[in-house]
C-alpha cells in the first residue's frame, strides 16, 4: 500500500477542503404568507403551493414539518474549516 512520505500540513489540508462546506439554502418568499421557503416546495407555514392549498397546516402542525427539519440541522455542523481555507488562498 502506498504511504505518504510527508504529513499534509494544516495549510494544504485546509486549501483542499476550501470548497467542502454546506451552502446556505436558497430561499424564496411565499406568495401567500410572505414567509421564507425553499423554492419548488410547498410552504410549510401556510401549506400553499402554486396558489392552491396542498397541506392542511392547522391539522398537521406537529407531525410532518418539525421532525424532518430537525434531522437536517445535525449535518450543518461541519462548516468550521471555511475560515482557515479562505485565509490560505489569498496569498
Ligand atoms: Zn406560505
């Protein structure tokens, strides 16, 4: 098995990882309630999509939207190496 001769420095490692981060999600404003929502999705606030009601928000408040969104937040914690990567590129 090939073994690296030199340890990768913090600088080189961070330069390599400069593009590895979770981007901020694109958000659009809902036409119905003016709330921020993901594009091409049903608004979780009012339950409308393309001007018609898809989800009855008043009945399904607790079940659907809350659990799914909390799972996604766990993956967003890897964002730290951004700053160091940016510093090393500017030379
Ligand atoms: Zn809405």
